[in-house]
């Protein structure tokens, strides 16, 4: 399979800070590459280099075979960018925002208008199209922002934390749109702080920390590497916590973490949760919650790097 | 606006142009100027800024200060309209900085810069739109001034020259608010420049009163103040008087401000992106 985005040894410094300390990454054509990392890891800087917004201090990157520095114009013909902040003109209406992009891309007035209507329809914004976007909700703005990125039918789409700040429903809707795009052969590079998002969407993952790649692989490989899912059992009555802890310890073979509300343990055997439930039912313990969740980004980080995600500043140098 | 139809970018494009042609660059600038002017339609505040504020200034200056300064509103306008027009033009340049800062902080600029359009287009579009704004509000000031008794003593060519001179100086001066826009994190902070620079600049000048009524130290400043030079030139072009010397002085100031502020602004822009 072809590689559409390929970066080797990218370095970018801002003053004394090294935002990128030699980053390699590759996205296969028509797939989603997720770049996972905490704030300050260098995700946004990497996207800005790949989107020709800033030049790297070292290393090189090619998009669709074109160099992002020497052939920036050709790269721009292939890409579209949806940043962390919905980059729409708030004083213009939804329709005007989309027509503006279409006209800049060389579409005729009629074609730009048609494309705008089409996208507004697709993103369920048809009714709001004539309203100034400052009246839009956060989710509507993000949808319009994504629609604006799709006006020119890009072959490569950069999504910089596209769902940060969205409610679960809006997030799910956006995930659906991203899946449809790759179905059409679009290559997507997505940055995220959410392990779950990466797991849902990504074909490949790159985990970066403090400007360096700390892990590469498919979501399954990475999960196998960092381990397991987390089982959390919360009894209806706190008095049953010791029983729950004993059952989980016996079945998982390791000491679980016990808080005043729940018992949590890392598990790798999928047969374990039903077994725990069975034992607790036999012991007549009423269970309020039994959940199995993906390791959080922090847990992935801890497993990969031995340290927790630092509370660094936002990695967008421009505030 | 020209309508050049390209087929929608059709995948997969085998060979892509490696740069933007000059015609396309003009088209991009015009499109972005259109965008900047459409904003006015949706933003009543800006429309008020461009139309009501100048109108109010003319009426207030003429009827409040006119009698005291010149004996009658009409007599004052004959002297002071050039000053009002100049002050208004310099104030309008703040909007350029505010709009630019908004575009940058909201990420709109990033979107433009990631599009295959001429690198000059966002700035050129903005400047084009600002020239339209400037000319629009000058027309209102001259129109209202004339209604209230102001009379051009020269000829249409001189009036046109005054407008061109004002636009040219305002364009260069606008690099100052643009520079500030690159350095601050909120658009509102650009407006501060208007109060700490444009107010003292225009009031301590020949804009509204003859400078010989001022204390000596202020006269010394007023004599070299770029606002005085610009006002004197505009006044000369509208109602007669010396033009060449103050116009050259104003243009020299404009060139100096542009030469210092423009590179600093561009450097600040590269740093913040």
C-alpha cells in the first residue's frame, strides 16, 4: 500500500523549547493515522509542519510525494486542515464561509454555492446555513469547520484534536464522518488525547511525548504492548467492598486497587469479567457497576514511558 | 469580480502547478476583499464605525466647538473638516489590526495559509477592503460636511489627490496597529493603541485648532507631528494653501513608519506561527 504522508527526523524548536525532537511518522493512503499524546507533546507542531504552516528546523516531510517546504504549493492542493479551534469566520454565515473557500479554490460562483449546499446538507447544517456562525453551538461550528475543509475534496485531511470539547453524541457523529472519508480514499492524520478515539478510528498509531515518538503500531499492537483493559467493580453497598476485592484478587491473581467506591484491576483475559459477576452473584453481592474500559492515555503513557502525562503547556505556540 | 472556472480539484491529480499565477493572485485577493466587506453587512457595529461615527464627529465638532473656535460652525468646518477626516482615517487603521488579530487567534488565518492560494492574498485582500472602507467614510465626511456648510475651494482633482494622499498614509500607518495585533492576544487590546497614539497625535496637531494658540513646547511637537503635516496637506488640497511641503513631510513619515513597523510586524507574525 502507498504511503501518502511520510516524515523523517522532523525537528522544530521555538526558542529554547524543542517542540519536535526528530519525529518519524508515516500514513498509508486511505487510512487514518492517529498521533496520540498529551498537551505539549508536539502534536500540533507536527501537524503545522505537515500542513505547510511552519517550516521544520530539521528533517523532511513529503505529502503525496511533494516536499512540504520546497513544494509547499503542491502540498496545499492536496491537503485540508481542521484545527483545534473551529476556524470559521464568525461574522459570515455558514453558506458564505463555504462559498469563500470554494471561490478561493477556483470554483465558479454557482459551483461554490452548489458545493456549499451539499456540505451543509451532509453535516445537518442546512437550516442554519443562512445564519451568522457566531450564533452556532460548539458542535455546529466544528461541523462547519470540517465542512470547510472538505470543500475542495482534499486527498489528505489533518484533524487536530477534532473532538476536544464536544459532547459524546457530537463526537460519535464526527467519527462517522471520518470513517466515511477514508472509505472514499482520503488519508487522515488525526491528533488526539483520547485513547478511545484513537482505538475507534486509527489504522495506525504514533504515540509522541515531549517531541519524541515513544511507540508506533496498530491499536491492537499497542494495546498488547501496554497491556490490558481496566475492570472496575462497584458494589451497591460499600460493606461488600472486601468481598469484591477478594473475588477479583482470586480470579485475576493480582492485588486490585481499592477505593471507597470501587475495586479496579488490570485484566487481559476476556473471560474474567463474567466470572467475577458470577461469583459475586453467588455471594449475593448486589453490583452497582461493572465496567471494562480501555486504558486511559495516562495509563498508556505510564506503561510506555514510566512517567505520567506531564501538565505541560499547550503545544500550540501561538496562544 | 472575475469568474474563472476551474474544474473542482479532481483526484488524483497527476501533475500540480508549482505556484500561483499573477491573475489567480489578483482573484484570491479580490475574493478575500469581498469576504472582508461582507463582514460589514453582518456587523452593525462596524457599519456604525464607518458611517455614524464620522457623521457624529462632524456634527459635534461643528456645533460644539465651532462657535468657540472659529465663530460659527460653518467657519469651523472650513478649517476643521480636514482634521476630522484625517483623524477618522487614522482611527480606521485600528480596525485593520483588530480584524487581523481576530483572524489569527480564531485560526482563520491558518486555514487561508493552508490553501493553495497566493501568499500575499490575505494581506492584499485586507488592504483592498480597507481602502474601500476608508474611501467610503471619507465620502460620508465630505458629504455631511458639505451639507453643514463646508465648501471645497479647489477642484475635483485636488479632492481626489487628498483622498489618495490620505489612503496612502493610512496604509503605511496601519502597519503600527498590525504590529500590535501580532503582539497581543486579544483583538480588543489593539484598540488601546488608538487611544494612546492616535488621540494625542491628532489632538496635539493642527487638526482642530491653529497651532499658534498652543504652549511653545507643544507647538514644537505639533510642527513635526505627522498628523499636522498630513492635515495641512489635506487642508491645502481641499480649501487652498501650501500642499507640496507638508505632503512630502507626511509621506516621509509614512515611509518611515512603514519601514520600521512592517518588517517588525512580519517578523512577529513568523514567530507567532
